[in-house]
């Protein structure tokens, strides 16, 4: 991979990791489902008027949008409002990798490698270590459960995206964001109430709107667009390892900018989860093709 492409991959995972701090800043001014609604609305408009709809069924766009919007980000924002710290959220959400593998096994009869079972065991041990510290002030049982549910919704969204085949992912994100916006807006009205939403929008500062814009333009359009641009030019096994830095950047940014404590148990759990993710990444590399036996020289007689 050329240096410029490597730097682009690092820029993407830096944006994705530090984005958890930006989410926390946005939640200080906006209720979670309204915040997520605005994020996906800005991801869709005005680009939906200039980018052609990808050649996939409407139901695929709808399923992906609802799962990613209301499922992943709605639940994640809800949890991050008061029930889990940004750094831990950036780590726990990585459970989506193993949920995605489990769904592939169940729906496509894919068989995991033995190494992937070891990777899963390491990640589960890390998550269990996190779960044993729900009284630490960094997270609650509710927060852990909500983020794990968000990770499962992300895995379901991955499965839907995989079924769409090779499509323009930027167009796919823009058009599916319409359905994410509609679903989140309905949840916001029911759960948070229209009056609270209108009051929050009226009182939101430029910093709050900046957090919304960063969610849409930086995290969604730049992040997913650049990542898929890289995947189109390099093998997934070359690009994917960079994603291991997302929780590293997430924990580091939260500690630096929000003063999140990093006690030994949190660092130990992080090491286990990242080790599991790294091992799974190595196991996911394609097996080398068996070498062909050399042909015996022809008898010159």
C-alpha cells in the first residue's frame, strides 16, 4: 500500500475513533434520537438530489438504513448519554465483528477457522472483564447491554450490505440515510417528544451543530467513502488491520479531551478485545493457493 493510502486509512480510523468524543459533546446539547436524526438527515440532504440511487431494491436500502440508524446509532447515542463512557463505547461496539461472523455462520453456513474461535474467546473474556466493572462509574449494566445491542444491529446492517453486492457505497449511504432519518425521527417524537426536540434545536450552539455536521460529513461520508475507496484498490486483508486502531484512538481521545480514567482493568480488557480482533483479522486472510507440483522434464529420447 502506498504511503498516501496508508495515511488515508489512518485518517479514517482517527476520525472514527475520536468521533466518540464528538458524540459526547453533541449529546450535551441534543437528546440522543434527535441528534442521530439530524446526523442522518445531513448525510442524505442535499446529496440525495445529486447522486443517483444505487441499483439495489428499496427494501435493501430501507433495511440497512433502519438497522444502521435506529439500531446502531440510536442505541449507541442513547447509551452514551449517561450509561457508558466514550472510550468504553468505542471498544464494546467492536463486538460487531464477532456478531457479523456469527450471522454469516447462521445464514450462509460459513464455517469459522479454529483461530477465529480463539479470537472470539479472547474478545468475550475482554467483554466479561468490562461487564464485571459496571459499578465503576464508567458504565452501567444498561449501557453495556445497549451498546452490545447496537453492535448486533451493526452486524445485521453489515449482512444486508453484503447482500447488496458491489455497489457505489457513497450512494448507498446517502440513499439509505433517508430511511434512517425517518425511523429515528419517529422514535424521537415518541420517546423524546416534539416539544423537547424543538426546544433543543432552538437552543443548540454552533458547537452542537458542528458535532452534527462532523457526524454526517466526517464520520459518515468521508469515513465510509474513503474506507470503501481503499477497499476497492487493495485487498481487505491489507486495509482491515487499520480498524484495530479505532478503540485505541477512542480511548486516547476520551482520556485526553474528557478526562476519562484508564485504570488497569480497562487497559487489560482493551488488550484482550484488541488481541481477539487482531487474531480474527489474521485468520480472515485468504489462504495461499497450494503450490503446483513441478513438471518432470520430458525425456529427450
